[in-house]
C-alpha cells in the first residue's frame, strides 16, 4: 500500500488484453483500504478530506464538486 494515499484499492488481475502498442489489465477489486482520517460519521470516504487527484492526458486535476449520483443522472 501507498502510505501517502488515504484510500488504496487492492485488485487481482483477471485478464490481460493485448492491444498492440500496450496491454489493458482487467481486474477484480479484492479489498478497499481507507485511512480513518478521511471517513465521515457513517464510515464512508469524505472526498473533501481525501482530496483525490486524477491524471488525464498529461495533466493532473483535482476533483471539483459532485454533479450527479447513480451513474450519469443529474441531481
């Protein structure tokens, strides 16, 4: 696990697909490890405390406000 990462997702590789220039790994989530410091009162991850970032096409982004729930439906 990564000590500096408050949420770690442990996965098992179930399939490797060769896509020519690279491989795509398909996995099964085995366990989710969460640091207590980022949990809310109900034990769920509070993303304002976790402050996740994403890497997208050569850039790093922080996450903004939640815009929907349950897939792509708007609130």
